[in-house]
C-alpha cells in the first residue's frame, strides 16, 4: 500500500502541473512572487523550571526568534520559507535536552528540558495551488486533526516539521483529502542530535474528512510509518531504532451541531508494519464530552493507548505529545503495558484571561498498574501583539512506579508577533 500511495502522489502532482485552472497568471515571475508576499517575525521568550525526583533540578531561559516569508503566487506557484533560532540567554545549557542526555551536574543526571540551542530551516516549500487542489514539495508543517498522531510539536521552541510531498484535494463537496509521502522528520531535538534529531522515513499519510453531516465531522485515516534507521543509529539504539515504525488505521467523529453539548469519539488499530522488529497489535480509544455553563467550559475525557499483553504499547511518535497525557510530559513514550488516562478539564475566561485546570489519573491498560495522578494549571492573556502565559504541572506517581518519579514544572512565557 505504501508504494501505491507514493504513485498516487506522483500522479496527483503531474495532473496539477498541467492544469492551471483557477491559477492567476502574473506578468513576470518576479512580480508574481513579490506581489502579495509577506514577511513575519515572531519572538518567543520562555522560562522553564523542572523539579524531578532523582535528577538535578534544571531551569532554562530561552528565546526563539522566527523569521517567516510567504511569497505571492505566480501561475499558481508560491514559495514558503521559515527559519528558527533558539538561544539560551546566558549560553550555559545546564539541562538535558532530551531524555537520554548524559549531562551530569553535581553528581546527578540533569532534568530534561527539550529546547536545544541551534538554528534550523523550519520550512522550505514550493507549492502549486488551483481552486480545489494544492501540492507542496519540501520541508513543511503538517498538523492533522488534533495532532494526536501527526503534529508539529508547536509547544517546544524548535518545531517538528516534515520533508516530503503532500497533496490536498477538495473537489468533492464537503470532503477534504490529504495524502503525503514523507522522507524525513525534523524533530524538536535539533539536527546535531544523531540519534533523535532527524528520522529518515519512507512513510505515507492519508487523512480524509467529510463535513456534510449536520451533526458533525467524520474522519478516516491511515498512517503508515516506516522509520529508516541506518546501521550506526541501530547500534546506538540497541537494535531498536525502528521500534517507532507502525501501521495505524483509524476513524474519528467530532460533533458540531450543538455547542452546549460537544463530544468526540475515536478508534484506531495499530500493528508493527514493515520495519518494526516487534510483532504486535494494539488499539487506541478516545472519548471526550464537554459543555458550556456561562463562563465555564467543563470537559471529561478518557483515552486508552492499548497494549499487546505487555509486549508493546500503542505509539504515536510524531504527535504533538505535550498536548496529551499531562503537561509534565511523563508519558511521551507509551509504557509497554499501555496507558489509560482519565481526565477532567475546566476552562473559563475572566477579564480577557483564559484559565484552564486539568486533573489526570493514569493507569496501565494491562496488569492494573497505578501510574499516578497529575494536576495542570494555566493562565493566558493577550495584550496587543504579545501573548503572555503562566503554566504549571505537577505529576505524583503515588510511590508505586519507580520509573515514573514525581515531577513538577513551571513555565512563564511571552510570545511577540510582528
């Protein structure tokens, strides 16, 4: 099926290139690319403090400067470019920048903060667009649905983007078809990290949604992930560098008809695919309901990342993981026994300040292991061009699972857009 998907993308690209329907012709290439072009600057300053039992406490004051360019169109063609620079203010990186970083301070391993210094091309895309079709080639941002499976990890200072060819078609009424062939994933750890920075791929993504139902939106998807680790990376990872490879098929329903009662249902089935050395099958289940009570928006959710009898848990390696299973980020990798997350959210807005409180209870999918609980709190307010945020997470493992030690995190952030 992976080969058929790649062939479909090539055919779509060919048909688009020879169809100028809906494109606006420009007198010259230069005029087309400059007329309607835009340059944007974003600066995000963040202080993060991490207290993690068994590790040395760590903090980081980082600034991410982002320069974005979007050209105008010439006969349907356009160019997008975006560059990020992440800098630790005092240039003294005394925190681990990924989970297996061996950085030792005062005799203990440093707590991780996933914001390495560096400069990267975030996007470099050539696109061609007609009235109902769009094709993109190059390094691009891809966020599908709620980013639970394919996302950009926009919370971290260094964003996750994808190298490849993508095609979007809206020719059928109420229907959006997205297909992509991915050759590389540029991860948040930076390209200097040999093991975690880039993941070479031969992966295909298919996402089809339909909004013609009055009651809601129906989405079906297939994410066929083939991670191509070379021999060096396989050796570093103990032979398991391809353990993120998987084939995932799923369906998602989101209600839209009644704002006073909203709900989402989702189910997916995952297997090891072509490259994964572990032969397994696991299920994903998700349900969330919410309502609006004056200023307050309460929500109740239940998410299951299943396990194949403790052999391996359901994985989502390219998700925006920080948005799920608590902000303390203690479940970025699914435990082999799976994960059940039961949570309650309460949102409210007062004087332009958006408040959110969440409580999570974590258990395993098999073997009835109690993983602990977590509280999350945030306050966000926009003043002019600047969005300010304060955020807190506290994970308590209830002293039952030694590998999931108590963790608390604090963030203070200011996000400028020019």
